[in-house]
C-alpha cells in the first residue's frame, strides 16, 4: 500500500526494486514488518529440527506445496479443483515407477523431473478437455472430483502381477514399496537426501543430526512461495485474478480466459506433481489412499481455512491443520476437522489469515480508515 | 436370447441405481444452487435408519424404508436451517451480538461444497464412533426369479419400478402442484417470486427437505443389498455427480434421460468387461457429453427448442 509506482524508477535502491516484484494487491504482507516477520519465521524453520521433530514437519511442508498448488488454481484463478491429488498421486507414482526402473542417481533425478512433468501433463490433458470443451464453474469441480474417485478405483484394483511397468509393480491397495532413496545428481557427483543424516555439534546444545531432506523441502517451499508471489503480482497474475472475479468481463477486455485457466491448471498440476514426488520420496512408499476422497478434500480444507486468496494462508493452514490432525489422532479427529471446516467457511468465508491481516491493519490504521475491506465481491454478481 | 435378458436386467438395475443416486442431489443442486457433498451421508442416514428400524424396532420393511426417508428429510431441514441458510444461528446471534454471523450458502457453489464436506466428515466419523465399522444387515426380500440357467433377484427389478415411480412423483410434484409452481418461480426469479407473495425462504427449506428425503429413501431402498458401513454413501457419488452433470439444468427430465443414457452405457460395459471398465466408460461418456453438450442433455434440448422457435 505504501508502494507508489509513479514514484519508482532508477533512483530507488536495488533491494526496494527487488522487493516491489514480490508485492502487490494480490498478496498480503507488504510492510517492512511483514518481511522481518517472514525472515524470523524462516530462521525458526531452519533451526527447528534441532529442537523438534523435523521429519514430521518436512511431511507437512511437502503437503504445503500441494496446498499452494490449489491456492493458485482456486484462490487466484477461480477454478475449484478436487483433482489436485490426482496430479499429486500421478507425480508420486511416476516418480516411483521411473526410479525403481532406473535406480541410479541420474535415473532418480530424471524420475523427479518425470514426476513433475507427469503431474503437469495429466493436468494439461484434463484441463484441455474441460476448459476447451466449454466446461465451466461447478462442472469443472464435479469432473475433478469424479476423476479422483476413478483414479482411486483404478489404482486399488492394480494388485495383479499384470499391473507392472517394467520392474515396478503398482501393487493395488498394498501400494508401491521400496521406492529408491531420493538422490539428486549424476553418477559420481550426487547427493542422497533421505536416510543420510548430517551429524552436527554445536557448543551449548550438544551433538544432533539434521536431515538434508528437510532443508531441501524448506528451500523448495520458500522458493515456490516467493515464485508464486512474483507470479500473482505480475501482469499475468492480474489477469488470473480478473478471470476469478468475472470471466465474461475479462473475455470482453480481450484476454483469452480459456488459455489462462488452462495454463494455470497445468502449472498447478506440475506443482502438485512436485509435491507428490517429495511425498513418495519421503515415505519411500506410495499407495492409493492419496486418491481417496478424504485426501482429495484435505487441500480444499487447508486452503479454505487459511484463506483461499492468500498464498501465505495456504502454507500456514496446511502446517497447522496437519499438525492438529496428527496430534489428535483419535477417532474424534475427523469430527473436529469437519467442525473446524464448517465453522470457518460459515463464519470466516475468506479464511483465517486474511481475517487476521484485516484485524492487524485495522488496529494500525484505526477503525474506519481501512477501506476496501467491505468492497463488494464481483463474483457474487449475476453474470448473465 | 438369455444374454439379451441379462443385459436388459442389468440396464434396469443401472438405470434404477443412477436415477435413485442422483435424484436428491439433482433437486438440491438444480433448485437451490447448492452442491451437497454430504449427499452420500444423507444416503447413509436413510440406510442406517431403515436397517435399525427393522433390526432394533422390528418394524415391517416398507414402513422402515418410509421412516428412513422421513428421518433423512427432517435431518435435511435441520441442515438447511442451521448450515445452508444459517437461519437459526443468525436468529441467536441477532439476539446476542446484534448481527448475522452466516451468509446463506444459496448459489455459492464452492462454499456450499466445502461446508457440506465438513458436514460429511462429521457424519461419517460420527456413524463410525456410534455404530462401529458395520451394522447387521437386513435380508434381501422377495427371493429370486430364474430363467434358463440364470436367476435374478426380484428385489432389484422392484427397485427399477420404484425409481420410475419416484421420477413420476417428483415430476408431478414440481410441474402439476401449487408447491411445484412456487418452487419453480423461486428458481426462475427469486425477487419476483417474493414480490408475488411466495415465501422463498420456506421454499428453499422444503426443497432441501425433499431432496434429502429422496436421498434417504435411496439409502433405505438399497439397504438390503449393499454392505452397511459408514462409507456406504461414497459408492453412490460417482454415478450421482455424473448423472447431474450430464442431465443438465432441468431436474427431473435431466435425471431420467441421463439415467437412461448412462444406465445403458454402464450396463453394456459392465456386462462385457466388468464393473471397473463400466465405471471408466461412464466417466469417459460424461467427459464426451460435456465436451459437446456443456449444458447437459436438457440444455441441448432447450437450445434446439429455442432454435426452432426462432426459425418459425
């Protein structure tokens, strides 16, 4: 809000020009205070494995990538997809199949790429059929939901020996065990990220081990978050948001709405694929529960609770909800999760993080000055 | 010849399954613009109520099934008041906080999906906590008919008859009665309907109740033939959603037509290649249908009708 583009130009310092690429009306957090807080949060995450369970947090961060993929597709482009787990699962299975068949460092690195491409490609195929076929709004959601159920049915019946790709048996409900350990690089110059703890010794704390996988995921998560911030605050990001708010109006302005949705959906698929690759790599195992209805709706839960129009909300809510879900692992966990979801969507439809941000901004400006919070939602207008 | 009978019976079976699975969902979606992701759990409530009414209370099967439908309908009305319209929480918050806390979910498709999914999590897990992973089943009534070397459960043929009867009753209710007139007026133009003295709030409540009751009745009808577990609603979801998508905006006609078309596809492919391929064929058919008929079958019919009117 303090950013003034007319004022910008060559006389601004490099850091502030760099910073302006991350900021814009489509993300929250553009004050100096936010970036200080962000740096503190990253620092906490960097030292967290010394004190807490880094292995568990690395799983949550992998899932946060999946949450981010839905936030881009749904929150910024208005396509509610229950199919992110399809691309997640396809990415995971592709990684498994390729790496089992070529279990060398180079092969495993290629498997990572194959998993991401697999996720993106499957999203592109489904997206092409839907968006270029004129499928809109809720029908897109229903088709993605149905494809999840079909993938679950399909993978669950692949138990027989005829369902094998090369040496990799798909394994039906039992899943695909013995996925090779994630190793990046080529023969001779590679590094193993899983089960390769790095011993450390710090005076005052003592000896401990840190997992390189944790830092790989942390790096990827921060990189993806910042990269998506650049995307949604770019000109293309503004078009995405325009598509979300009113497709017909955006079309009238001469933008190819179908292509924007197709491109974003494919990007979201690739990101979900990356998340799936890391998930399979971390667990060294993948099974069809990633296609189950519950898992398919988890991203929607994270993103709804955190705030669908906020990338930060998606990440924070994924970490928080998954932590809650694991720590309440009793039979009441799902009931509480459902209640949380229900109450959030009814009382705070825009999500928790934007609400918190609004409260913070209001206290800083004083009530009445924080305009725009009650601006009408264009998507609620009747378009035809 | 015998194979032909097999195919015909399988078609009837698929048709009944699709129509019954989709009916409640289609009414709630078509009239209220609410996607009820707890549809499977409404079916669950109907199935459990009917089963428990027979095994615990010893009610006759037919009565138990009607009870299953009614209980689910009442539960639907409760859901509508508390979650979908937020009328009751808002009534309380008006008295205590002096403002509304919930916006109605009508025509907020994405939000309604998320909210009802939350409900579905609660209901499934609630059923598991209360009743365990399965409950005792009621026996399939009526026995079987045999022809040639085959035999077929009579009950499944009865189901097909019941599904046609329900379609006709729903059609009659929404096109020939005063209630149906008001309900359709509410769909077409809520403000005008209100101005003409229709209590649209009550229409939404009753419509949701009727849709829920149909879902519950579906569950009750299938209670003797499916296994009684908390996730039993899931197996209806694919067919229900596909039928609603393919059927298009006109609720009853759309459900009947998509039930016919999809039933034929499901029956043929299941008969030839097994249940799984049947389901895949169903999805592919839905994708193709949406590729060429984005507004579903009834949207296409409506388009044809308009074109003919223009050329006249």
